[in-house]
C-alpha cells in the first residue's frame, strides 16, 4: 500500500490507542486525510475527514491529526465494540487517485 | 436515512465481463460524485473508479483504465460499473460510495461518506 499502517494494534477497555498512517509529499504531505472504520463483516464507515473532522454521529472518543507526511487516529476510552479494521486514505498527486493504507486491525 | 445498495456480483470466468449496479434510496444520488472501491479477501481497500454528479467526468486508476468503465443514470438514481476481461486478481468485494460533493475537489471533499454493503465478485473457471 502507498500509505503505511501497522497491521495490528491492541488495548484494554478504557485505554487510549493511536494508529499511525505514513505517506509522502505526493499524498499526506499535501492532501487531507480520511479515516474509515470497518467492523467485522461490515462495509467501511466514514470516521474522520479532512484530517480531524468527525463524521456525523461519530463519538468524540475518536480524533484525527496530521503532521507533515504522517497522520494519526486516536481512540480513547476503548470499548469492545471498537474492535475492527481502521484504514487511512487520501489523494495521491503522482498516481492521480485515491490511495489507502493497508488497514490496522484493532483488538480490544 | 441515505442508503446505497450494490447488485450484480457473482462468479465469472477469466476473461469474462460483469456489470455491477449501485442504487440509492432515501436521497437523490444525482447531486453527488460516486466512487467504486474494492477489497480483496483479507486485503486493504483499493479505489476503482469515480464519476462526477453529472456524469461528465470519470476517472480510473492507470492499471484499470480500459477494462473498467463507470456510468450513471440520474433518472434511475443508479451508478454502474462495467468490468471487462476480468482476471483472478479482480476478485473482491466491490463497494460503491458517495462523495460529499458533486466532484472530487482535491483540496476538500475527498471523503466517501455513505457506503453500500458490497457485492462479491469471484473470477473462476
């Protein structure tokens, strides 16, 4: 994947976990980042857009940030229902299209 | 509640063709750009195509251009994906999703805010 994410992350209920997404100047460095949540057996769901804006109905336990060519998704107050896959995405100028991270599987 | 529903998936032999459809309910899809994204088994998400609200602009990844074509019929509130000369590595769940605006403005409006449940495509003889 053009965007690099750790394959897995874990935490205990109530903890805070951070998932990273690393890119380059042709994508994250110059474009906004989106985060999607995919619970087991379901379609992706928009979580964070434009780096740090929560989508409608998304808990304030989820927050996004971006610095340089990297972005992060933080999940505080972990709950068992947060278990699933989290993917970052953005536009890549060199490829002229959307690129995704490989996804991070979160275990609570 | 706005919803998208894909259909048309199935089993197709290598070299075959398949046409997927994405139908909207609860809102008018005609105001929004629509994209297709696929996910191979156990793999990450991969962008497949996008079409503007009017249908006048379409865009594909370089490696799919020529084999995949995206269409829309705003009178029917649908967006279709025609896939030709299918290969084994095209096997995946195909999702349609809407953008938040009528076009993919790369300074904003890149997010896909409503997704369908997906339709599975299997390429096998």
